[in-house]
C-alpha cells in the first residue's frame, strides 16, 4: 500500500493537478491584475487628482485591509456551517468585480472610499472559502503543488497589473479614468471563470455537520497541531514585515526614485517562479523540510539587506526575499489544510488569516519603529532574530507535522 502511494507521489506533476485548481489559480490571477492596476494608481489619484491628504490615504488603506482580515474569519466559518465553499468564494469575487466600475465613475472621495471598502470586503469573503475549496478539490498527494500553483498564478497577476497600469498611463497621457475602465475587464472575467469553470466536490458522506464553527468547543476541535501552526506562522509573520521596507532599503542605497518599484517586480517574479516548485517538492519530501529552507532564505535575505553594501547587495537581498516567499506562503496554507479537520477548514483558514494579518500589522509597526530609532540594519537584524525564533518554535512539532504531512 505504501509502495503504491510512494509511486503515485513520484509520478505526480502539474499535469495531474485538477482543472478546478487551475481555474481557481487563473481566477486569482485575473482579479489581481484588475485590483493591482487600480491600487497601483489609486493613492496617486487620490492625492493629485482629488486633493486628498496622505494621512487620509493611509487611513483608507488601513481600514480596508483590517476589514478584509476580519471578514475572512466569518466567511470561513459560514462556509463550514453551510458545508459549501464555492458560493461564498464566487460571491466575494463578484462583489469585487461589481465595485470596479465605481472607480472610474466616482464623483468624490467618499465614493472611492466606499468602493475600496466593499472591494476589501469581497476579498475577505472569498479568501478562506477559496483556500478551503482548494484543499477539498486537491488530491492529498498533490496538495502542496495545488496551493503552490494558485500562489504562483496569483503572484503573476500581482506584477502584471502594475505593468499594465504603467503602460496604459503612458499610452493615454496619464488618463486615470481610462486605466480604471480597462481594469474592469479582467475583474469580470475572473468572476465568470469561478462561476462556470469551478465545480465544487460533493461533501463526503458521514462528514460531521458543524453548527457553530466559532464556538470555543469547535475551535478546540481544530487541534493542538493546527494552533501550533498558527502560532509559528504568527512569529514568522513578525519576521517578514511589509515589502514597503524593501523599497525604503533600496531608496536608502541610492536607487533612483523612478526605478524603486522594480524592487517589487523582481521580488514577485522570483516569488511566482518558486511557489509551485516548492509546493510540489513538499509533496515528495515533507512540508517541514521545505519550510525550513524558506526560513533559511529569509534569514539570508535579512542579513544581506542589513549588511551587504551597494546595489548588488540590495538586488541579492530582494531575490532571496522573493524566494523565501515562494518557499513559505503556499506551504503555510498547505499546513493549515493538513492539520485542520475537513469539516472545519473554512474556520481554520479564517482564524489563520486573522492572526497572521494582525501579526503583519504589528510587524510593520515594529519594523518602522526600529528603522526610525536604529536605521535599516536594526529592522533587518530584528527580522533575522524573529526568523530564528520561528525555527525554534517549529522544532517541537516537527515529528507530529511530518506524520500528518507525509501523504
């Protein structure tokens, strides 16, 4: 039996990944293209075209992201209560798609704030049910590859969007409204794709019905292994603060302001290229080994960005940072799917996203404070220290996670 399973793992490839996973990957790609086209220009549009203060922009973004994190908890729990994932995921993508025309039509800042707010609610609604749906659709021996593929395609959209925005702004002589209208197209294609191309599997017979997913008794059922994964992910998130600090590091090293955005492009290209191979590799070895490699890459990135001089050092640090994202982000989602009971996967992803979202906020505040007090070195050295803490936290449960992850 084990021999046959090992042979199946050895034969596993991207060709065996179910069509539904590919569809969900392109759903994410198209929506990211649309969202990033708008989000890359929105702060500038608010400040230059509508005269909004930068403080207002910061408040808008903060409220929007906090709303998305909180919404994920309830949408994930609701998907467990309903026993259905696709409807909520499609509703979230649809909500985001139907708000996109508001951006070119908005007559005032209030309309744009409302559109941004509703768009992030849509993101929050779709996140946890979509991840749970990926876990439901993917075969156990391809789970890492499935999450990695979706993450890769999602990240491709994250850098195609800004490139399209830049090109269209050049072609239209900085006509924001035209770019916003073009961004509507991939949003509706994304919505159509999840409605017509994604089929939700039948709920397994005998799977326990969950009546109150967020009740303490249900949260306890998620298990010690799951909660340890969440705790480790939270500490890890403290180590990988906002990518805005990569931009600041590049700028402080003499990169011209006009070229600073290339930092995120390089990072996302490496991220997209590494996420699927890392996920597929975790199916053939074990998750913890791959996660450890990812943490090693983050440690190396922090050290390089803290101490390596010149633009070459910055470029190497950014490449290492993108590689660590590829080796960890999809894998953490895979660990959540591995460790949580099938009937509580929506709740599990919702709680995971909430905790790591709050940790990311704390990480960026800590990183900013260290930058102001100590300078760039202090920020990246602290990131390396939190990475070591994450590795230490991973050790006590290595055996238990390996037993669950070996599929």
